[in-house]
């Protein structure tokens, strides 16, 4: 596998390619479909490329794939290029976003995501606790539930996923405030979690303004 970056018509282009088995045209048509997988039962979720597609689209980019059997696969991913002035203005706007002093439990199996979320929240006044999976999150919540004001809960994790963790949190405290986070957010899934008791949903990777707004609204709503 190899990768490279370039600038194409004002968009940053990132290419990843391999020399593996490749895919036929019929498979290629469905690779971004939710739950589509060519792996056996219990060996694939069909979520990986659907999540990648959702993340790229949420950042106003697009993704292309070329593949042939026995000749490998190439993905070309394009994102808008932000100039220094645009980035500076966005950072300035983020500084003006309303924060708080509450304590947030951030449950996510990806350490970089947890660390990024913690940095964002702390800059805006919050205290943050971290947990790498649902079971650890539950243990920490049981120990410190009187201190924790909100749980930001990843949807897909090993050991215990977000759905089961949400159910367990509600058993511990029916009034717990939970915001679900995921890189893929079909409308039906979001509705299901809101009906189960989650307060709101935020997409990954985190958009700072959206995340701060959603968290603040969840904290303020009784």
C-alpha cells in the first residue's frame, strides 16, 4: 500500500493505492453502501467505507475509487483547501463559542479522538474524563456519577458498543445526559438513539462549533 498528496484545482488530493486482489465492477458499485460486505458472517460489518464516505462528504470533499481484479485498488480523496486567513477566522470564531464548567465523560476507543475532544472541551472551560470503551466508561460513571454532567459516547467500539453502554447508563441513572458520536449517521440510527434516551448526536471527526453547541444544548436542557 502507498499514499501521496497533491493539490488539484484548489482541492487537496490524497491518494491511497495497493496491489492486492482488487474488485470487480459489481462489487465496486456497492463499496460505499451501508452494511455491504464481501466477508463472511461475523467477519465484516460493512461500516468501514460507508463511514469514510460520510466523513469525506461532511467536509465538502469527495472520494473516487478505481479497481480491477488482480490489479489492486486506488482511492482518490479530495478536500477543499483552506487558506491561512480562513483558518485564522475559524479559530477566532471558535474562541467565542460558549463553553461551561461542567464535567464531561468522553467514551471513545480512538485515543486521538479522545485527546482532541479533551483539548477542545478544556479550552472552553469544561473538565474531562476519558474512557477507551463502553465497559470502562460504565465503571468510571458508577464511581463518579455525582461529578459527571454529560457523557459523549462513541457509537461503534470494541468490548461494548454505544448502544449497550447507553442502555446500561440509563439503568444506573435514568436522567443521565448522553450525546452519541459517530462517523456515520443514517437518520434511522440517530432517531433510534434519541428514542432510547440520548439527548443529541454529533458527527465525527468533530466539528468544533457543532460539538460545543450540541454539548451546551444537552447540558442546558432538563
